[in-house]
C-alpha cells in the first residue's frame, strides 16, 4: 500500500514549500505514487549514496533525513528541476545535494550505494545497459545498486503505466526524453548478474496503480 508520509517524508516535502505550485504538486505526487519508503529501507544506513536521475531531489532529501549518517548526492539532466531542488535542499547542507548531470554519465565514486528510480526506461536498452555498467564500476567494494523500474509483465498495471508515460513524456513533456523502452525485469536482472552482482528482485506494487519492482545488486568484491 502507498505509505503515508512519516516524519522524514513530511520534512522532505516541507523543504519545497516555497517552490512553484506545479513543482510542489509534482513532488507530492511522486511520494504518493512511488514506493520511496521500501527503496530507502534497502539502502545502507551509512556512507555515500548517489541517485542518478534525481528530478527535484525528493528521494535525496528523504534518504538523508532518514539516514543522518548518509551523504546523499543527486544528479539529473533537467536544469529546471535541479534549480528547484537546489533551493529546497539548501537547509540540509552537504548531507543532501543535487546538481545538473550529463546523460549517461556517472559521477566519480566510489559510492556505497547508487539508486536509479524510474529513469532507465527513458533510454534505449543498449544505453540502459551501458549506464548500469558505469554505475557498477563506480561502486565501492561491497557497494549496492538499487534499480526501481516497472514490471511490464504485470498485466493491466503495465498497460496503465504505458498510457501514463505516453502522456507525461510525449504530450505534456513533464519528463525529459522523447521515447521509452521498458526492459523486462528478468533481462535487467541478468545484466546485473553478468557484472558479478548478487541479485534479488522484489515486487513493490501492492496497493499502487503502477507495477513497481525493485532490483537490488550487491557487489561481492
């Protein structure tokens, strides 16, 4: 079920109180439609965490507020969202920062964890694979990669998700990109295993309209 905002989530969303109305609405919508709590619980409690494709930085803020011993960094190609996020996250100082990144590029590590939330589908499958390769290369020994994507084998939820993304990406232009390419969960898991990660997958769609699935890859060396 969608998780009601806990104290950290309320504090994270409150950081955007002075943001434009549309951005505030987007941030709140992200909380209610994405399983941020479950993803955060899969993060290590300490260390350096990178989110690739962080948008406004809501998950960056939430992960920093729930894990005071984490340093959380986000990058995104959307300059407008990063501008809003930079202002919003300023009170958190170096614990939570966002910046404009280059598509497909991963900031230099090592990172104790890297998170990719609903981003890969905006890239062609070959570029998705290449980005995952670069993320794994940037992990610290024992580091963890978390990929939250959509399970497109999930029947009506998959069809609903495709319709929504068509509207957001191709019509309203809410999300950067022009096309989308949903790679099957099993294929993505195989990519991670091919990079010598110990892989687990977990459906996170119960109570949601979207077919959320989390892939966790742990570096074993």
